[in-house]
C-alpha cells in the first residue's frame, strides 16, 4: 500500500504534465479536423482509438522524415477530442518528453508528408484539415500544346479544305462551260437576238436588253 | 459564250424547294436574341403576363412588316436597293440604308460567333477551364481576380476578352480572338460561296439543329432538381406589370428586332422565289415559328436557371451548415438541408451570440431565382456555370455552343445577303469578277473592320453597336419601308401585286395594318425609344478589378467621343434616305432642263432602229 501511493502520485504528475502540454489553443499545437462522411459517404469508417493510434503513428512518421530523430507514437499527444472528429495535438521531442517541438517544425513536417498522411486515412487536403497549415497548391503543368488550338486546327483545316474544294470545282466547272459555250456560239447568237426583241413594258427593268453591245456588233 | 451568259443573266437563281426558302427565313429570324433576350424580358416583366404585349405586337406590327417585305421582294424580284428604286427612284436610299445597317450589324454579330467558337474550342477539356480558378504566380493561392468574382466570370472577362477597365483604354489585339474571328468569317464564307445554292443546303442543318439541342436540354433540365421551380417562377404572371408602358415598348422593340425586318435580307431571299407563291402564308409561318421558338427556348433556359438557382441555394445552406458544424463541434451530417431550419432556431435560442459571431449568409431561393441575365452574360457566364454542375459537362457545353453557333450563323446568312445583293444591284463590281471573289472581298473587309472588337475594349464596342446600330436605324428604315409601299407604291397597286402572286387580295386587316396601325406603332415606338434613351446620359457597365465594390460592375458614362460615334452610327445609315432623295430630285430637274429626256440604260435607240430594219429585211 505504501508503494502504491508514490506511484499514483507519480502517475498523476506525469498525466497532469502531459495534460498541460496538450491543451486547446496550445502555443505549439495544431487543431486537426476530419470530415469522414463528406469524403467517404457510405464507406466511411468509424473513428475510434485505433484510428487515433494510426494518426499518432503517421505524425511520428512525418516528424521522423522531416527531422531525422527517432520520434515515437508516445511523442504525439492528443487532447480535446470532439464528436465532430476534431482534436488538438502537440509533438514532444524524443530527447526530452516535457519539451515541445516548435510549431514551425511541425508545420514543415506536415507539409512534407501531407500526401502520405492523407492517403493513410483515404482523405484529401479538404477533408483532413490542419487548421493553420494551408495546403500547398499543385503547380499546374503547362500542357505541351493548348488543347483548344488542336480543336481549332481541326475545324479550320476542315473549313479551309472545304473552301479550296468548292472553289476548285467551280473553277473547273466554269472552264468546262467555256469550252462547251465556244462550240455552241453560233446557235446562242440566234437565240439571243430573238429574245432581245421581246421588250416587256412593265416597270421592271428587262435585263435581256443588257446584251445590247453584242447584238449591235454584228 | 453567248448562250451561257444569257442564261446567267436571265435565269435568276432560285431555291431548290420551298422548304429551303422557309428554313432560310426562319433561320434568319430565329437568332441569338430568341435565346438570350426573350427569356430575360419574360423574367423581368412578370413572366406569363409579358406574352400579352408580345403577342399583340407580333400581330399588329411584326406580321404586317414581315408580309410586306416578303411580298415586295417576291413581286419585284430584286434586292433591297432594286426594289425601292423600282417603287420610286427617290426611295433608293432605303436600300442603301438597309445595306449599311446589315454590314454594321454583321460585323459585331460575327464577333459574338467568334466568342462562341472560342468557348466551343475550350469545351473539349476535362475539367472545363471555366470551372476552376488558376493558381497565382507564387503558388500560394488562387488568382485574386478569380477568387473575388467566380471562375466563370474570370474566364469570360479575363481569359477570353482580356477586358480593359473602360472603353477609352483600347488595349491591344488579342491574338486568340483574332484567329477565332478569322475562323468565324471563313465558316460564313464557305456557306456563302455558291450564293443561295450553298446557303440553301447549309440551312437544313443550321436551322433545325438548335431545335434538337433545345429539346435535349429541356428533357435533361427537367430531370434535374429545381427545374420546376424555375418554370413556375417564369410563368407565374404578374398582371400589375402591364400598367408599365416600358413593358409595351420593350415588347414592340423585341418583336421588331427578333423578326429581322428592315435588314434587306428577307427581301433578297424572297426575290429568289417563284412569282406565284403564297407569301402571306410564308409570312405567318415565319412569324409564328419565330415567336414559338422564343417561348420554347425560354422554357429550356428557365428549367436550367431553376436548377442553377436551387444549386446555389443548396450550396449557400451547405456552407452555413459546415460553419455551424465546425463551430459547435457536432458530428458530421447531424445538421442536414432538411432540418437546417429547426437547428437554426434551436441554436438561436440557446446560444445567440455564438450564432451571430459566425456571420452566416442569409440564403433565399427567391434571391437566386431573381438573378437575371441577358445577352452574353447569360450565355457565357450563367449557362456555363450551370453546365459545370450537370454530370457530363463537356457534352452539354459542346451541344450548347454548337447550338448558339448554328443560331447565329443562320442569322448571319440573312445579314450578309442584305449586303451582297445590293452590291449586285448597284452593279458596283465589274462582271468579269466572279461572285465567289466578291463574297471573299466582302468577308475580308468585314473581318478587318471587326478587328476593333478583338481589342481589349472590344466588348464595350460590341455593346455600343448592339444597343445603337441594331435599334434606332432599323426603326426608321422600317417606317420608311412601310410608308413607301403603302403610300408610295399605293395600296391599290400593291393589292394587285398580291393578287397576282397569291390569287387573292389582302384582307382589310392587312390593309389597315399597313396603312395605319403599323406605321403608327413604329412611330410611337421610335419616339418613345429615343425619348427614354435621351433622358439619361448613356452609360455602360465596366469590369474593373480595382473597383472597391468589385466584382460588381462599375457604371461609367460614355465619353464624348464615343457618344459622337454613337450618334454617327445611328445617323449614317439613315442619312442615305434623304441624301439619295435629294440627289435624284436635283438630277431629275437637271435632266428635265436638258432636252434629251430620260436616258434608259436598257433602251438603246440605235438597237431599235436596227431591229426594225431587220424585220423589214428578213422574211
């Protein structure tokens, strides 16, 4: 009985120390918010202690990747869980468990491994939010040729080909008609003379008279 | 050589069949305005109630003018200049006015088609470029201008137009718009190459395709949530609005501009008809189909707008729900769209301060439905935003823009025909130049002139042309047309013409309209229109990212030099009417004073003498 009391006191001290390290609005902590139903709908998993363990492990992995030091799951402290699924976390240094890692270092680590952390939970930047760490935007890869120019090229090519085709056929047709007309020149003259005589006297201009000069040439 | 030249001269080109002619006229009348002007007017003028002034204007103003143009073109079988010259040489100015207006309208209308082509070319990407903001230069966030407005607005104003803050800053030529404009003119050219032979074939597609797309859109939109709200909102009539004279004025101007009269295009098209063709039935068919199309289009558009409004309303509420959930740390999806109101009241009772601190947006479906847009704003911003939210956006975007392009192209046919045929009539071009080359030259000149609209300030200039060239001169021309026929040619002669063509004389209704009702309506509309425009200094909305209230548009007044250009654009087409009349008057009096009498270029005295001699010689 006498051994238990100092142990209990020790536990109390440690837990209260831990509680003091992690608190909402802690200076070196970040708030995390997950939106499982929004992201996964029917396939959403339930948030329980195992998932929380995974988060702490993922954070430890991120810190290891960024820092190089041997972070452990016990270095990631979590508090103030809500039904929303949001909580605060802080990271303690592996060398001294009462010393918190600087905010900036945590941010760097999260940024670096953001993709890995997201995929561990099947979430995205929008559904696994680290409040205060905005996601870096993907640099747009400029496409080799803008897609709209390709469509434009296709359409204009078709139109251009159409114009050339139509103009070509009309030129060939007029050449053929010229040849035919030259052989039928004499018959044509007789006909046009006869037509030229018939003058309609209404207010509409009779266009057959415009063949004037040819008839008078004879 | 002789025979073919005769047949070219005597045999006027004609339509392959009646259907081509009707489709061409319908295509000319049905244009972009049916899609983006009529639904807007319906919306702001009390829904179903607007149909009453609209139909009255159609019957008393639209149909008589349409019938008149088709009849006069078919009877006199010439383009707009030839027709008016035949009625009286002093009225030739009407034709020239029509030609100038057609040219001016054609150049800005095709610019709109160039914009449609640009959007069409961009519809083949996933995701659609107007659905998301581009990232800014140092990759820390999205482009500021885009974030403040919306991605669709940004894509239209910045990436398409690259618009300057006001009309005075011209900016530079936007190369992408130049090549889109060149493509638009090439498409117009290829349809016009063979004159009405090629147009007649093109209209089978360009006139019928929009109806197909409108139907597809209607069916799709009706299956989307919220479309019924949009339709109910559209058709709920507000009878009080009929007391406002502005409604009647807008109905009259809408029907007038919608039917595309006074461009000279309808006269040109009907001149290719056979002489004995029932033009009364044609006119009624074209007029009724045009109005029916406006109505049908507004049903589709409003189903889509209803869907968009519901989406906007739901996202507004979802944003509020997210704020509430995050602040009060409820578990997700505890608050849903259905129980949002109950939760809101509960939270208001229990923790009103917290609620106030969140600054929740007030979401009201009516506000979203009230967001009206017309013109390019409707097509390129509102509908494109709606299309993003529909599954399979690329298909819908492609369909929509091809539809807009067909609508515009078929209207361009009439407009360009209104320019080409007078050039033929005036015999400005020597005969040895083939018609294909003349068409190409006109298209080239129009393209070069339209380069103004590809500058940074191009959109402002399109609005200037749209608002002023496409309105006042047409009213004046139409007034002169109707009085020239009713009083210049004479109702008696015109009735005889119609009897000759259709086999029956026009009824008392048509005569009353032509002689009294339509000219009176046109005069009243013209005076009212000018009076209303003159009341305020004309101003325009400008897109200025540096404006404090951005993304709202800033209303700026037109500077004086632009105002002078506006006056010039209104006066220039119309000035030809009195100028030509004066010219002919002076020429006539000069000719009368000289003893030679009138020279008829088609009557060569020497020819007559020869033939008399020949007749006496030949057996």
